């Protein structure tokens, strides 16, 4: 049992549309974001779900008490900027675009009759949400940055390219061993930005968590990158293997 809430353009807080809504207003049947790719600032759109984790509580999306929220009035319906279905600490939200706002005379077909309705304000609901925010883990899931950045401006942050020293620090931090000297000049700007994003996530893990992460990624990569099972570390010999490994980290962290 969830609730529908909204934010108006002129307001900085949530308001109530409906409490005790039995089912999610979005069709989540084929939505699977458990394997979402970590967002590193290089992708503005992805066919699968992207993921970005925050350290602080979001100013808008946080645990709410519906009894304390004011209700959205009919006159304010077209002022809605965003609405969401909220259930068990998770917000499934949609950005309201011009095309979602309808004011026309229309008819509805029911089992035994057709009813003509006078013009009334309607906000249409898309099949799947633009974003999903889990307050429990402070994690945002989305596909397109432009659909969610109005609520999460942090996504527009540009990750800087890692320097050679920072690449070395990443190799040391992740427990990678190198059998030969890596030619860092062959690393692209995007390779280096990906490393910067991964380090930001990696620093929050303790040693055992990093070992478990490496074991998991080894299972996903197969024989693409040599792995020392007893030491829980990858053994790379060139920039190609490093690039493959960073893709593995990006998809899992």
C-alpha cells in the first residue's frame, strides 16, 4: 500500500495527491534495475538502468508522514513538476512534461456504456518511471540524466580525468597487480574519467568488501583478465586488460 505525492513548480516540498493506493501507478512488470550500471558522468542515456549513490539525505525524497502533507488542489494540477508513487522508502517518480498535461473534452468506454466527459485537467502517467530513488540506500536509478537532473543536479558534475599518479593509486587501492609496466599514454580520457568515478565508490569499501567485489567481477569477466583466487586480486599486463577491468567495476559498484 503506497501513496502518490507531487511537487509543484513554486514549492520546495512534497504535497499529497492520494494516500492508501493499493498498486504502483507505474508498470514495473519488466523493470529490473538490480544490475544498474554505476553512473560516471560520461553517459547521458543508457538502454539499461544507471545508478548513482549519495552520501547525504535528499532534500525532497526522504521518509514522509502523509498525515503532515498538504493536498494538491485541482487548480494547481498543471503546476505539478513531478509526481511519485511512494512505498516502503522508495520513490518511483516521473517528470511532468507539456505532453503529459491534457485539457480536452473526452469520452471513456466502460463495460456497458460510453461516457462523454467535459474538459477537465488531466496529467497522464507514463508506463515506467523516469527515476527510482531508494531512501534506504540513498541510491538513484535512472536511464536519462535530463529526466532526473532537475531534482539531482549532482549528476551534471563532470568527473575529471585521472592523472597518471591517480591511475597508479587506483591500481594500488583495488589490489591490482601488474606483471609489466602499463602504458598509461594509451588510456583514453574516458578511461581516466571512469577510473576517477570508480575510486570515489571504491574508497567506501573495506578490505573484505573489495575482495568479495573482485571475486564477483572475476566470475563475470571469465578469462578476460587473469585473476589470483587465493589473493583475490587481478593480474594485468596491459592497458586493454585495465580497461576491461574498469568496465567490470563500473557495472558492479
